[in-house]
C-alpha cells in the first residue's frame, strides 16, 4: 500500500454518505413521479367513464326555429313566443334562437320535471346606468308651443 493520506477513511466515508443520499433522493424522485403518473392515469380513467350521452349532447347539432316547428308540428310564431316566455328549452348562440333535440324530447315527456332556464329577454340585456345617454329620453307632449 502507498503512503497513508491523513483522514482518508473520513473522506471515503463522506463520499459514500454523499452517494447514498443521492441514491435516496433519486429513489424519492422516482416514487414521486410514480405517484403523479398514477394520479394522472386515474383521472384519465375517470374522465372516460363519463356518460357518453353527456359528451354526445355537447356535439349535438342545434335545431332552428323552423326545424323545431316542423318537428313539433306547430307554427313558428308559437315557438318564438314560447322561447321568449321561457316555456321551451332553447339556447341563443350568437343571438340566434337554437334548440337541442334531446332537450326538446326531455321537455315533451309528461313525467319529466325538466327545468327550463329562462333565456335573457331583450329587456334583461339592456345596460342599466345612471348616465343620461343610456336613459330613455322623455319627450313633452306639446309640439314646442307654449
């Protein structure tokens, strides 16, 4: 053996402890990655268990007033009135009146307790403010004569 280096055993021991700690840290990181992967895979599995009907409804084509009137064998004016009054389930994408066939079918069932969300009417969508340019202007009944 060569000459003895002072504190050689302590240095080797410190190196061993360093790499043992590094291995423990790597093991902990590996375990954490496994837990994260397991949680992620579990959430994916739960997402795929969602009812297919709910997913299909999101991509269900919307019907126009004319199509709903034909489907229900009613006049278009009646459909417009019912939609305005919140008596028939409807949606207003881009301000246009549209209907989901599945919602109409559920609404027509006699035992159905289908809650209809009342779509905002024109008066609900008006901005209310104290500013004078938004308030309706009142005109005097006289024609400018005193």
